[in-house]
């Protein structure tokens, strides 16, 4: 059981000893950036560190990160669900985010998305059955001059992409180990739910033969009729 | 007059981002001069320079710094907005990648001016391994050279600089959401007042100047030229040059330094090589996705903050998108509105519901399932969202929604039934 309120006792670490070492060192560096009475400010950084190791943030991982910074799990969860770069479900070893904001869209990003969809056999928001790739549609990456732009595994920019270059990139990622979302060995099993939508970027629907993307925002609750 | 290169003069040099290159071009000569001035003198020069914030609102930087200086609560902070997320905007990333030291020098001068000894540069999370890595390298070099840390250049001024990063949320570019995020929380904009510059409103509730990367990159130039000289470049009350981030159907997209107030036609023809082969200009997004659209006939408009405000749009973030005849503006608006619906933080009902409604209505229209009333409804919903919310995201969604319909109604009508 994950307690929702304040922690009552120590929370077990989700890391292997090697991961633990990297996490602890990173956390010490992040905390040192803030005044001593403001350690909680390092929460975003700490979550990134945990995700770097594990690829995604499970409930026990969130509870542990919160425990290390004296932040209640419910506050951690609030942060994790707010920001799109955090993953609350296992995603593919490689995550490809194609920008579909205005400049990239004007320069043909929907074609790129459609091409990726076809290559991988998934829609934006999904993960391939073999757990290798997730595809997402992402918001403007501040690379609009080199549109269309894409982002691999949260931090790697690829710009001026074409259907051909995306194909080549996917091939390259498949073959090169060490470039994936998480550093350590992945505590992830092929999972019957993998083919479901991953949490994060805009949710997409549509069929592979229709337009690649038609996105329905989660925000809001009222359907115009 | 050929445009002076104040911010971009090193950009094309090999390894332009290193301390060595920056110093060879005269870098870090403004800092010792600044440290010999009184902090208030620097702020006075900035006031004279008519420097306007480059993050979007165009607020006079000198005035903002005077607000912070007047506060009597210490410590005070300067926080840098490097969250660049406005659709169509990509100039801060270029500064960080190509001349991070220009920014760092400006940052140090800015901190000295507002009496800040601990500063944070909040980068968008996606920048971590690229633009932020360059920035971190520059910060490390600055420390090693004695430009940051304790007793900078023997002046007695101490400054700690930290680069931190977010985790993907456009709203964290809004200054109070940024502060929330920096404090380790979700990025909910704060209700103002108190404003960040005032006690109770800033980082850790202390008086805080939040400034954009490009804004600060101008500081070494202002100290070197003096406020008056700097202010002569550009337009009245809009000092200096601006980095225009141009994208869309132009021959040569990219970041161009041009005097504030250059017309959109001159920017297109003289800097971007005009429209691409086969493209005719149809519409201009003048200052990021949140700004009201301009028609091709309006390309003569000057690009300074005051002119565009008078024309009911805005100079915003300096992200200029030139669109050609192949674009149906209803589709373009539907694309933008998906962005706002996704990025609304959800605190305010008019914004949360309004952006979602607009997005769905526009998706319906572009799917060919709408009628004329849907188009009118988009316009009306947008009007009702304005000026009612905690932050300006809702207005930034309403402005394009209204203007795209007002100026390109035919594009919408072509998609809907009677
Ligand atoms: C929704 C929203 C998003 C914003 N995004 C950014 C941004 O990405 N970068 C930025 O510098 N300013 C952004 N701003 C403007 C900031 O709130 C603030 O005005 C600016 O950082 C102040 O710096 P300046 O005075 O140097 O321009 C945004 C504002 C709003 C309302
Ligand atoms: S206007 Fe929108 S983004 Fe801004 S605080 Fe309100 S709900 Fe959040
Ligand atoms: S619109 Fe795609 S990077 Fe800006």
C-alpha cells in the first residue's frame, strides 16, 4: 500500500546498488542548488533522475522520491501527472516525439507522423508490442526554423526531418544499445497493456489509413453538441 | 542603415560558444565596467535604453528592475526564463547554443543591478542535453575565470548561478508558473498581485525579477554603448535590435537580428530571401502562436511592441511565421487550438473549458462536419475567454481564434455548410 498522506516510515528504494549510487549523487547535486530549507524544490530534478534510471515512474518509485525529499506521495503524483516528460507507464525503449505545432505542421509534420505510424505499426500515443518504440505527438520544441522537428527519448533533438530520415533514425535506434530512455537494466516486462495508450503528450485517435493525427485534448469536460 | 549585429556577431565563428571565442570578440569587457558602476546607475542606463522584455509582454526591463530595487525585503532574486515554448519561437535556444557567454555576462550584470546573489536559469526540460548543456559549460567556464562565484573580479560582489530544468509544460513559461515549478511544484500560475517583483510574489515569496534569455543578452551591449546610444537603435520606446525567429514557407528560415520595428516585409525580403519558390505570402504570425494573425496586405506593419499593440496584435516572443497560399487558416487555427487545449493548466474555467471547446469545434469544422454557426460560436467563445483568467494563456488562445476568423472568414466558410 502506498500511503497518500505524509510518510510514516522509510520507503524501500526501487534501485539496484549501481542505480542508487547515481541517483544519490545526482540528488545531492540537485539539492545543493537550493537554500538548505528549500530541498523540496529539487523534486522535478529528482524525478528526472529516477526516470533516467528506470525509464518510467511507478507508484513505488514516486513514493521513494517523495520520501527522499519529504514530499508527500500525493504531491509527487500531482507533479508527475502535470508534466509531459514524466512517464507513469512503461513506454518503449525508445520514444519518438514528433512536433506537430504550427511551424512544423506547416512544413509537413503530419506526413512525418503518418510515416512513423506506418513504419512502427502504431498510432501516436502507443507503444509497439515488442516494447521497442513509443510514438508521441509533442508540442513546439523551439526548433521551428528547422521544421519539422522531433525529439528522441526526451532530450535528443532531430531537425529538418523527412520521412526517409525518420526511417533511418528508427533503424539506427533499433540497432544501437545505450541510446534508450533509461540507463540501467529495465525492470520492465513485456506487458499485455503495452499496446495501450501511454500517458503524456496529446492523445490521438484515427486509423492508419485515415489522416495520421486528429487529436482530442483531455482538458475540459463538456462536449459541444 | 545596415543592421548592427549586437547579439549575433559571434554566431558564425567556429566554436562560437566557448569562452575563448567570446573573449576574442570583446566578451566580458562590459562586466568589469558594470561592476565599477553603482547598481542603480546600471538600472538607469537600462531605463534610458528603452529595453523591452523579449519574452512576450514587452515590459520595460528598467522599470521592472526598479520595482525590485525598491523592495526592502531580502534576499532578492533574478530568475531567467529559458522555457521557450511559444509555438514558432526558437531564439533563446539559439542564443544558448551559439553564444551562451553573451547571455551569462548579461545575467551577471543583471544580478548585480538588482542586488541578487543567487540566480536560477530555468530551462525547458527538453533542452537538458543540448542548449542547457552548452549553458552549463559556459557557467562553469565563467566560474573558473572568476566571473561568477565569490568576490567577482575583486568587486566584493558574490553570485551563485544555477541552471535547472523543467519537465515539459508550456505554461511554465508564464513567469509565476515558472516560479512554482522552480520551487518543485506543478506549474499553476499564481494569482496576481502580488507580482513577482514584489515581496510575497516572487521566488520563495521574495522580490524577484523574471527575465527572458534574450532580454539579458542585451545587457553587455547596453553597458558598452550606454543606454542612450543603444536606445537610438530600433524604434521609439523600443530600443535595440531583436532576434526574430522566422519559420514557415520562407526561402531561408532562421534567427535574424534586425532593428526593433523593422517591417515584416523587409524582414521577409532582406533577411529570409523572400517566400519559397511557388509560395505566395498569405498570412503572418507576428509574435508567436498567441498573437493575432496578419494578412499579406499588412506586411508593411512595423514589428515593434507599440505599433503592433495599436494594430490589435502583438510583437510577443519574436517568433514570426510566414504562411503561404497552401494553408487553409481554419486548419491552422485548429492546430493552434489543440496546442492551447493541451497546454491549459486547467485552473480557470473560461480557459480550461474554452480552449477545449474551441479545439473541438475547430476539429469539427476542419473535418467538414461544421456549419456557419460553429464558426460564429468559435468567435463568440473566444471573446468570452478574454481578460477573465489568472494568466494570459487564455487571451493568447482567444486572440488567434478571433483574428483568424475576422481576417480569413472565407477559409472557414469554404469548409462548412450554409
Ligand atoms: C502562457 C505564457 C507563456 C509564456 N512563455 C514564455 C516563454 O516561454 N519564455 C519567456 O521568456 N516568456 C514567456 N512568457 C512571458 C513571461 O510570463 C514573462 O513575461 C517574461 O518571462 C518576462 O521576461 P521579460 O520581461 O524579459 O520579457 C509567457 C507568458 C505566458 C502568459
Ligand atoms: S488562464 Fe489557463 S493556463 Fe492560465 S492559469 Fe488559467 S487555466 Fe491556467
Ligand atoms: S513548431 Fe515544431 S519546433 Fe516549433
